[in-house]
C-alpha cells in the first residue's frame, strides 16, 4: 500500500504497480465472474474484464430487449455467455450486482436463492447494503460482500480503459466469509481497469456519493447555473451572453484549468479584476449554501433520499417520466441557447 499525503492527512492507496494484473489473474484464476445487469456500469466493467483476459458471463432480464440485445451486439452469446439473471448468478462464483439500485431490490429474491457458499457478492455502490431496511438486500452469512466503486460514469470506465488511462475506484469489504475477501476485491478492482484503489466503507461511500451527485457534481451545479442565467436574462442580457458567462466559459476554459492544476491556478490565470471579485464573493456563496449541504447530508443519512429513489425508480414508467423531466431541461431557453452556442464553437465552424 502506498501512503499518500492528502493535504496533511496521510491515506493508504493501492496502486496497480503493487497489485498488477498478473497478480489479479492469479487471485481470480478459479473464479467464474458473472456480471448482472447490462446498463451503464455492466458493459463498462464486463468488457474491460473480458479484454483483460477474464472469462465473463452476463445476466440480464430477457424480456427487456434493449440491454439483452446490446449484450449480444457486444459479443456475448445467449446460452454460452449471456443468461437470465438467475442462471448467471447460479453459474458465477463472483456476482457483480450491477442492476440499477432499484433493480437490485426487485431482483434480490432471485439473486439470493442463487448464491452458493463462498461466493463473492460484489457491488459498485453501498446503497443496497447500507439501506437494507429499505431494500431488504440482506446477504447470507456464508458469502463475501465486497465493493469496488469506480469514480466516474460506466462510460468513462470503458473509454478510459480503451485510451489506456484507467479510472480510480474506492473499495470496501462488508463481510469476509472466505478470509480472502480483500484480495478478491483488489483483484477485481484491478481487473475492471482501476488505476488506484482508495479504501472506504460501504457507508462512507454511499453517503459521500449521494451527497456529491445531489450537490456540486450535478444538483447544485445545475441550480446555481440556472439562477445566474435567469438573473442575467431578467436584467436584459441576451440568451447567448447569459449562457456564455454562465456555462460556456466554465466548460470550455476555466474548469479545464481547475482540472489541470487546481483552483488557485485557474484564479491565477484570470484577470486581476476577476480574481479580486471571485475571492471576495467565494465566502458569500459558501455561507449561503452551507446550510443546504447540511440539510442534504442529514437527509442522506436518514434514508430520505434513498426512499425517494427506490419509490420513483421502481415505478413501471420511470424511464418515460425521467425522459419527460430531461426533455423539459433540454427544451428550456437556457439549454436551447446552449445548443446554439455549442454549434458556434470554433472547432464546429465550417471549414
Ligand atoms: N451509472 C454509473 O456510471 C455508475 C457509477 C458508479 C456506480 N454505479 C453503480 O453501479 C450499479 C449499476 O448502475 P448503472 O447506472 O449501471 O445501472 P443502470 O444503467 O440504471 O442499470 C440498468 C440495469 O438494471 C436492470 N434492471 C433495472 N430494473 C430491473 C429490475 N426490476 N429487474 C431486473 N433488472 C433490472 C436493467 O435491465 P432492464 O433492461 O431489465 O431494465 C439494466 O441491466 C448501481 O449500484 C450504481 O449505483 C453506477
């Protein structure tokens, strides 16, 4: 384990140098890996495993043509490497449970009866286990319960693997029946294409993940952008100007500087006028949103957020309803202006 100083706190991190793919192959040589679910994480992890030389089978609900056919298009063969969820779980010794979180609750009785002594039940999120009072996902005592949670979309899990960069993940062991749970977890983490593996617990992973996506990563991001755009429009600015000053300059320039070298680097590369104002206003915004973050974290811990997710995403028409909400965003003036602004990016100019 490498010890790395994160701003004064030393944490242990597993690297692919100390746990190379050859070691993962040795640890997993007798395992049969079954990936249940072929949505977003399913294909990313399954195809990386396959390309890394691990035989993989897929379990997917058959009556739903879309993901079943996607697995066939990706080279999985019904009856050989593509099965029903129950059959794949029965055949596997490591069960990668990658249905949607609501799907995991629905399919649990089927998966539970397919588990055998010594199997590893693997998650990419702490959701089902931590909120077991809501999900009823309570694994038997005679299996390992482990997690590798990639820090990015399933699409990036695959795209980063293909471009050779990999993705970082957190990992945790919830239940160690075989006394090999940790090495099985690390081996799978490396086998799905992780570069570095950060230790966590199921609880810490799910609390931080639910907070992050509701907060800065998605919910807060969209909310503050809309608030600024609306203000500029109300004060007579054109849609293109409001969008450029709110989103385009951020995504095309400033956030790239943050990614490259940190927030101070981005500030240092802006005008002194911008720096002065940003330094003065940063505190005001922090103060304004801090109570909202407090409320958010409390609701996550109390299980309010997961209760809503399970209720809404278990509805038979959840995809249609979700598409309606996303279409509303897409068709708002702000994001239509965004489409027009994107079409004018210099790289999209007709040559
Ligand atoms: N999305 C990400 O990038 C990401 C990132 C990190 C961690 N994770 C975690 O990875 C896990 C998988 O997430 P995901 O986003 O990949 O899921 P997803 O795309 O929403 O998963 C869809 C899969 O779940 C199946 N499913 C849904 N409801 C079902 C039900 N009632 N019965 C049987 N199958 C059902 C779908 O098949 P049908 O065609 O049958 O509906 C499909 O195979 C989750 O624990 C998630 O929190 C996801």
